[in-house]
């Protein structure tokens, strides 16, 4: 039933936002419209933690409301240390895995994509992961659980940073190898880069030159980049640099994707609820849509039960306007 709604919304969107004929022919649509569900990784320094005290899983009613708005991609944040306590190769914590699986099954049963996203920055128990064989095993074990579900997307890790580029490459390759070895051959994988996987620094940081060499036997890589619109690009301010900053920060990465015939997505983006930022969001999403031969879509940062009055909180009923003002302004750019 919800899938029906999504399809109806898609028809509506393509009618309302009909582009001039010529642009329409090359700029079809952005395939993925979604949001980061965040909370299961809270209490990041408390590696065990207790459900409901340090961390929280996501509200399925909220997910329904996002789907009713047309969203079809949910990036599910969680901590590796809570899934496999103590080591990369340890058995799963059955309850944490149970919650993750419950959410994935719910989302995908409605026809939407669920992204498995360890929010670990390339670290485990606070240390940079250097055991690439262990990382491959971790991913092989996780992918085995979801191998028969084609709507699951695997994000190798959130925002590698301050690590050697070679290690970032090796960890991404290990994840790809583990996932495919598990028999999960039909799912998308989103490698992330060093330097917090910023789109604006994708080429200048060396991510482009390095990660272009990743090999996937299924040929289903979608390079995941993040982009915020504040001065330092950190996503900590409601102020945007200009009405065109989003597009400008995507240009080098767009060229890289096109030159190399690769696909990309923006796994995190957000901006404050004000006229300038909304202009910038629309301009950037319009640019992505005009380049939808390489950009598959974008997931907003963030939603989740515990974000409260956080500047970018899009949880339904949140007071800052992301749900009431930004969402209606941007949803027409997607599916
Ligand atoms: C970690 O979480 C446990 C369980 O809620 C709590 O007892 C403990 O105080 C927390 N430790 C830290 C350092 O926050
Ligand atoms: C989710 O985690 C909580 C707390 O550990 C547990 O009580 C519950 O049974 C889990 N749910 C599933 C579906 O595994
Ligand atoms: C930009 C942003 O909001 N980053 C947050 C991402 O999530 C982690 C964990 O929940 C936070 O610590 C960051 O501040």
C-alpha cells in the first residue's frame, strides 16, 4: 500500500516539476530520496551502553511518515562495537542485531532501501582499524544475514578521516570482498573516502585518484560523499555560505564521476531553516538532478527520536522547521 503511495507521489512530482522538454530528456530523476536515522550510535564513547539509556532505535511510525513524503532510502546509523562486542570477528549481540534486522525488514518490506551504516569513522573501540582481514570477516558476517534482500545497501563505514589513504582504500576493498564472498552479490555498496568523505574535497584530498581503483565483481558501487553548506563544511551551523554553495561544492566530484563513468550519492547533507539555505538546497539538488546520470540521490542529516531541537532535525513534529518548511521545498527534486 505504501509502495502505491510512493508511486503516486512520483507521478505527481514529475507532473508538478515538469522541466522543459530538452532538460527533461537528459535529467530524469534522482533515484534515492532519504534520510539518516540516527540514535543507535549515540553514546559513542560508551561501547556497550543500554538501549533507551545511551542509545535508541528508530520509530517505525516516523519511517512511515517519511515514506508518505516519498522517501525511499533510509541510512541506518549504528555502532560496530554494539553489533560485535569486543572484536571485529566476535559473534553478534543477538538483540542489537535483532533491532537492526527488524528495521531493515520493515523498511524493505515497504519497497524502500535500507542502508546498513556502521557509524565508526574507520575506528573500532577508539582505534583506527588496521586489521583489514578482520574487517573483511566483519562484513562477510553482516552481509550473510542480508544476502537475499536486494533492497539492502552496504555503506562500508561512516567518514574515514586522519588515516592513510592506502588504509582507506584497503578497508573499502576488504568490505567489498567480504560482502561479495558472503553471497550478497546483487546489493549496492557505497564506499566512503578519507577526509570525512567530503564531496568538495573528493578530488583535492586524493580520494578520487585512490578509490577509482576499487574493484567490485558485481559492478554495483555508488561512491558516497557528504556535503554541508556552512563555511567550514562541518555541518555545525545554520548559516549557508551562499545560494549557490551546494552546487559549487559538488562540481569537482561531478566531473570526477562523469570522467570515470561512476555513480555517486550524497549520504549526508543539511542546511539551516532560512531562505538562503533553502535556495542553496534547491540549487544543489537541481544540479544533482540535472546530472542524474551520475548522482543517484541524497539522504538528509538527520532524524531520530533523540535529536530534540538540533538545527537539522527533520523528525516529524520537530520544532525547527526542517519537517514543515525544508522537506516540502526539497522533495520535488527526488523520485
Ligand atoms: C555506560 O553505560 C552504562 C549502562 O547504561 C552506564 O552504567 C555507565 O555509567 C556508562 N558509562 C559511561 C562512561 O558513560
Ligand atoms: C531490541 O533491543 C532490546 C534491548 O536490548 C530488546 O529488548 C529487544 O528484544 C530487541 N528487539 C529485537 C527485535 O530483537
Ligand atoms: C554533522 C553532524 O550532525 N554530525 C553528527 C553525526 O553523528 C554523530 C553521532 O551521532 C555526531 O557525533 C555528529 O556530531
